[in-house]
């Protein structure tokens, strides 16, 4: 097992139409407005940007994000990540109950030297950090969708 390899999955149930949720998620440059842990999101061109994220732990991860799939009909947004973490992330938006079910999948390898060094003792904290970030993202998106 590669101690610097992570797989994450989060599921969000939101009382909003799938099209509205998808529209919010495809505008990554707006994430800092509603997702506190996304510190900056800078669009470089139509398919590439730079994200800086920081959750509970005192470090910021910065990655160049390149769109690899945008399929509104299937509800899929997928990106490749390069930087402090390398890998991919995917949003899948589907109708669910009276609203929307959002699934977030991510598979990455940590490249930042200090985090690689702390991989074994820090792994539970890194996973908790990610869960807290995703929980705050859901709350922020919910508030954002209610305001729109």
C-alpha cells in the first residue's frame, strides 16, 4: 500500500434541483464564496484553474485543476489535479428523492514533502480533515443554493 495514496467519497443530499446543483458545482471560481475551505480559485483558461484549499489542519494545498470531463446530461464533472496533490476528482449529480444526490469521488497521491513525511502518523488526521472540509462544503452549497 502506498501510504501517500488516498481515496475519498462523499455523498451530499440537497433539497434543490439537479440542474441548479450542477450549475453551482461547474463554477469552481465561485467556490470561495460558499465553501470556506476553498481559499482561492483562479481560472487560467476555459478548462484550467488553480485551487488552494485549507481545512482544520494548518496547511494549504494548492493544485492546478484541469477539466477532463464535463457532461451535463450525465451530471458529471471531472478534473485532473497536479500540485501538492496529484490525481483526479469527480462530481456526479443525480436526482434523488425530493432533490439532488451529489457524489464526490477523489483519488490522489500527496506530493507535498512534509505531508509525505507525516503520512503514517498523520493519515487519520488527514482523513478527518477531508471529512470536515466536505461537511462544510455541503453546508455552504446548501446556503448558496437557498440564496440563489
